[in-house]
């Protein structure tokens, strides 16, 4: 919606940047046990599993209509997921939003006072570029920004 002088409401600009909830990340101790549990719960097997060596995790993805659930198991003791499990136990680790332009969104959020945990997007699971925001500024929720990596 355009206002006087061609300005748009901030909420509409944000909706253009964060287009939907991309997935919910859940830290688990055992991917095998959790895959079996979520298969029973959802009536479907994971549609994708992959390792993200740089983050020290193996992931599985389930789909519920348009929403994805990512299960994350640590593959080494120094990984962020291993540290999360040690401190908090199994449970919701992060909430991920799909963004149209991750670089522009990082700059917009920095200007709004948010602190990215990585200023340069990293390659994540499911063919995505990712950036996390510090949870101290998001009510204790680790927020992930995700942008689909286009074909090379």
C-alpha cells in the first residue's frame, strides 16, 4: 500500500522480505529414534536427510502441507546443536523464515537493531543460504533467515 509521498507501511515491506515460515528446527539426540517418532506422528517418512558438515549436524525434513519440520542431530561435540542439547535438552531449536533477498534482509534487520550471528550467509541444509539472529533480541527464540539457492 502506498501512502503519501509513495511510502509504504513497514509491515508490508517486511512481508515482502519474510515471505513465510520456512521450517521449524528441532534438536534431537537421535535422528533414527526421532525419525521413527515423527513418521508415526505425521504418517509420512522424511522426504530428505542430509549432513551439513560445516555445522556438525545431520538433518531430516518432514513436510506438513506447506510447513517443514527439520530434525537436527549433532555429529560432533562442539557443534551448536550438541551445545544446545547439553544446555536445554531436546526441543525446538529455531524458527526459520523464508526471505526473498537474504543480504538485503540482514542489512534491514541490522538497521533495526538485530544482531546477526553470521553477517555473511552460510550454506545450510535443503539448498538454502542461512543466517541466524541472536536470540537475546528475539524473545529468546533463535530466528533463521533462509533463501533458496538458485541454479548455478
